[in-house]
């Protein structure tokens, strides 16, 4: 066990903080009290934290008073710390303490694994999930306590309020959705939120979240995309079409003009350097998603968003049969995704199907009850968004009328005109921390791209030359 701790190094770091309290914050950004091996050293570092938060001096007298108040003062151990030579460059010492702490945590984990395997009645997947979670916590130094006390919570809340103030009272407090109108309604996607995006086929379910992902990587953020229905290359085609304004169909067949080839080359070079990770294996259990996403997040901390396309193609860890069993499986999946979002502190967007029954209604705008296996999904989701384009139904209705007329031997002239740009609605069916309502967007079909609908667009009034009658008489206008 001697190679799992070094008391001299611990004393040197603590002595350096007392000698120069300015370095406390730098040390505390890496080390936590539990990283020290000797209990008194843990108590001493906790006392330093208490004094720092209360803006009191971190010196011998205040530390002694703080420790005595809690009955944790040790005269001999304190003398040993004060006797240690302070160091000017603490980085190497701090890293060594952290390294030894991680080794001890891994030793403890091996003991826990043995206990899980031999004493608890768990299947292999459950054990592996528990082990992966512990490893992830060790890697990211995020071992959490059972409860947070009021002081910890209020300090964290105050820091968050200060962060928001520094942003200039911006409405955006979460992850940017990429759409101003949607940001105004949601304040962005919260870290730890489960966001459900649902739609009927042909509404652009996938295109909408791809637009969100594209804007995220353009900002330099990382995105993990689980595509259970579409190969990664097809996703990239849609993303490139949205980015370059080259029609998707032209990209699919390679029918591009010279300037389009140039735009495509520039876009592919740019995106190739971004932090986009796609898993298109086509099959995933909640256990596999947890495992892969934890590993990816630990390797790439810049990951700020994960997307799953789509939820109903996922499987639970346990094999179940029947309708009731499927609902229970969906419940397991949605709950697992919500817990994973909170654990990794990133929003997870999961696409979901809607029941066909809504097609029988006159008003086909989706509502919460239209979610397939809606009970668990509705409960676990922080935000539920429905993608709706009225022109999809209008066009389908016109085709139905045309087919019926032909079957009856009648001529039918359709009044429906296809538009390059269609009005789209993002219906906020649920928002745990905000209002529900509708956000208006424009869907540019050729580029599979959603864009903000410009509200109060500027307009130009043009008068022809001549005279205008007014109550004051005639005004001559110059020729244009």
C-alpha cells in the first residue's frame, strides 16, 4: 500500500497553500478532499475550502479555529504540515496526488466488482454497467454524494445566476438549439435534459435534429449521433445539402456545377475537422448506448449533445414479449436515457414515432397522447417537440382527390401548388421548466433545411411618379 500514497507530497501541497493562499483555487480545481490519503489532510483541505468560500484568510490561526470547531484538529499532524517546505511549482505534486487517489479508487473498485459478482444476484450486463459507471466517475472525477446540503446547492445556484448575468441577461441559458425562435421559447436545451422530437413520416423528423447537430459542430461543440435507421453517409449527405445549399437530389447523383463542386469541397473539408461522431450500427440496447456514450464523453469532453434516431428502434436490456412488455421496455429505455443525460450533464435528443390514429382527426397537429407508448416517454422527457408541416397533409389530400376522380372517370384540376419553402411548426407539447406553444420555422425542402421564420420582415413601399391626393392638397412625386 505504500505506493498508493505519499504523505510528504500531501504535506508539501498543503503547506504551499498556507504559505501562498492565492494558489488554493488552482489546486482545488484538480483536487478534492477525498484525494488526500491521510484523514487529517482531508479535514485540513476541507477547512481551506470553507475559509475560501467565506472569503476568510487561509492561514494557520483560522485553519486551527475551523478544525477545532469541528473537533478535527490534530496538533502533531498540523506541525508536520507547517514544517514541510512549501513549493513554488505545485502542478507536478498535485498531479501525483490525483494519480495516487485514482489508483486507490481502482483498488476499491476491484473489491466492489468481486462483491457484485459473488454476492449480488445481478446479470452480467447489469454488473458491467455498474462497473463502467464507476470507471467513468473515476475518470471524470465526478463521484457524487448521496445528498447535497443546502450550502452546496445555494452556492452552485448563485454561481449560475452570476454566469447568466455575465451573459448580459441573455435568454439563452442552455445549449443553443440553432434556432433563435426556439431559443426564445426554451432558453436552449438544458444540460441533463431528455428532449423528445416526434413526428409522423415525411415531416422532416431527422432533418430537424441534423440541423441542430450541424449548428452545434459549427460552433466548435461535439455531437454524438446514434443512427439506427440511416447509414452515416446518408446523414452526411443531408448535412452537406443543408450547409452548402446544394439540392440533396443533386448530391445523391453527383450532378453538380463547377461552383457547387467548389462549395462541396470547402464544406467537406470544414466538417471533416469537426467533432461529429456517428454510430450507425443499426442496433442498440440502452446498455450499449450508455457504454458507448460514457466512453466517448470521457475521451472527448467537448461533447455537448447526443442524438438518438430513433427511440422505438432501441431495445431494452431484458428480452420481453407482448404489448405490455414493449411498453415496459420503452419505459426502461426512456428512463435510462434521462438518467444518462443527467449523469453526463448533456442534453440527449431522442426521436420518437407518433401513433397513426392522429391521421383520422381533422386537425392533425400532434398532441402528447399521440406519442407511441406515450406514458413513460411523456413522464421522463423534459421537453417534447412535435414537427408539423401542414402542406404535407394538404398535398396528400389533393392526391387522394385526384385519384378518386380518375377512378370515377372524371377530370380533376388540383389547386395545390408545391412550394420550395414550406411553413413548418415546432409544437412544444411539454416543457418542464418553461411554456408550451408553437415556434414557426421555414422548411427548405431541396436542402432538407429548417430556418427561422423572419418575423416583421422589412418591406419597401414604391410610389409611381405622379400626384397623391391628400387632405392638404396634391403632392408632386418625382419620376423614379
